[in-house]
């Protein structure tokens, strides 16, 4: 069986933490910033956690293997 290739776009956008969680950029942080408060823009600049529902898909794109139980 050939090896899975890492998705180039995903490796630029997401990082894995040591505990196996996925971090990425926040939405709504790049344009139409004039009407957003400075506090909100500061919060947007920090990375956020990817939701648990999206984690399996992102991990597949990053080429992370899931552990077998048992």
C-alpha cells in the first residue's frame, strides 16, 4: 500500500499540539476590520482550537495515524 501524502494546504494552516489537539487561524480576522473593536481584533490574531468534529478530517489531511485500541 502506498503512503498517504500530507495535504500541502493543511500543513500550512494547522498545527498539532503535543496532546494531539489541532490549532488553526480564526475566521473573520482578515478584512472589514474597521468596524471591529481592538479587543476583538487582538483575540482574532491568536490561534484557536479546531472543533472536535473537524479534528479527525484535519488529522487525516496532516497524515496523523489513529491509534489502534486493544
